[in-house]
C-alpha cells in the first residue's frame, strides 16, 4: 500500500511561488511548507505515473490491482515474477485494436 515518505521533498515547492508580499512572512512560509509535505507524495506519484502501469516497475500491490484491470488470469497466490508476467501477457491480449500514426493521419485527412 502507498504510504507517507519521511523527508520527501516537493518537486515544485509552493514557497517559491508566493508573491513578494508573502515571501518574507514566516506564517505563510510555514503554512505552504505544510501543504508541500501533504502534496509531495501526490506530485511524486503523478511525476512517475507511467511506471505504475509498467508491469515490471509497478509496486506489487498495484500489480495485483492492475491484473484485475487487464483481465490477467491470476488467483492472488502466485509469486511476484509470475504475477508481473501474467499482467504483461494479458495487456496485449485485451488491446486488439491499436492505432498507428498512419491510420490516425488517414482519419484526420477525411
């Protein structure tokens, strides 16, 4: 499960975006610092969202959930490597229609 990470810094600190009038205000700095602590894990997930959908990189608990999304045939007791392989194998099987750039260009020409 996802949890908090102690000391995780924000990729975009809010304190650097404060207007000049609030940049020197200690209360404002502490307030937005608290917001940064809350938002940092969310921004971190959004920055790395593509890794969550890669069966080789995603955390195990997310891979289990992802297996239900792609229709992987798993029973929840398989070891991690087999789970990841099942998710990777099921993904293409449930996406029979792929759009190529050429097909997309032809559609736009019409």
